[in-house]
């Protein structure tokens, strides 16, 4: 979905905090399978997970030896992520910040840059300047570092017809085009749709399509 797809009038901080507060746990707590499949091929380093929710991906990254910062707008999601991270020893480090990515800066760590910026299902039905946030995060990636974006490439089969009608799901190539990054600076390593099987809300077997974009930064930015 593009950043123009806001369908709900609530302020993002209110919408997402309410979403997390109104149920015990929103997500499975496990890493997203597609994200894990791609990251297994990368050398661990410093990572940031944008819109990390309850921390499933960030904690998995730390289990693989990455030093990770997870960032999400919802304090409740971040509290759950911190609790989950405290449950076991991690080879890497993980830190969680409750921050609106519209005005995000990671302060004193800023100069070091990231080996990986990961954004898994960083979609929102409320206002989100998603492309600007991804572009700003990409500018913090070091040479040979990666930007990984995993998206919904289509609505799930159980979604109501209006979801299929209302939302435009970007293809991975469209996602890359929307980012508008300098193609001399960025190598496209993956731009594809991957299907995975899951269980729907009524226990039915279902197939979901994930968009996968993996970009590698070839060299430092020129001044
Ligand atoms: C669809 S959820 C995905 C959560 C997680 N990445 C996952 O795959 O389970 C989108 C997440 O983005 C977060 N989010 C939305 N707008 C945000 C913003 N402006 N700044 C930070 N996080 C935001 C939400 O709170 C939510 O946790």
C-alpha cells in the first residue's frame, strides 16, 4: 500500500496505541518467515527494524547476532517487545524505542549507520509518510548494507471485498520506483513476490503473497 492509502481519520499514535491496548497480543511474537528467509543470507551487524510492533523480528535478529534497534509508535507494543526480549539471552543486543518515525532520530548513534534497515509490513490505515521514512532510513545505511522491505503484495483471502477494492498493493518493482533511490548507488538484489502458506482466522489453510525488496548500497553517498 502506498502512503496515500490512509483510510482512517484517527491520529496515528492514538490509532496504533488503541490497537495494541485493546487486545492482549496482536502478533504471533515469531519472526516474519519471509524476513527471516532473506536475512539468513546477510552478515550480522547493526540493524534497525522500522515499525517493529511487539518485537518478533528484532528479537530474532538479535538471536542471529545482530545488534538491533526496534522502533514503533506504540508504547504498549514497545513494552511487550522489551518484556519478550528479556525472556532469554541473546547473542546480539536489542533495544526498543517508542518513537514516531515521522520525527525519528537515533541521537548519538546517528553517525555509525546501519548494515540493515528492515521494514516488515510497515503499512498503516492511518496517515504515514512511509516512503519518506524509508528514504530517510536508507540514507543511514552504510556501504554494502541493505534495505529490506517486506510488504503485503495482495490482501489476504479472508479480507472483506472492500479491502480488495479500496487498497492498491504495490508490486516490488513499484515499491522500488516509489522510493526513487539513485539506481547507481543501489543494487537491486531482490524484487519479487513470494507466496507462503498460513492459517486463516477460521483455521482454514490460506496462501499469502509477500512483496520482497532487498537493496544493497554500493558505495558512500557523494557530498
Ligand atoms: C502492520 S504493523 C507491523 C508490525 C511488525 N513489523 C510485524 O511485522 O509484525 C505496522 C506497525 O507500524 C507501526 N507504526 C505505524 N506508524 C508508525 C509511525 N509513524 N512510527 C513508528 N511506528 C509506526 C505500528 O504501530 C505497527 O506496529
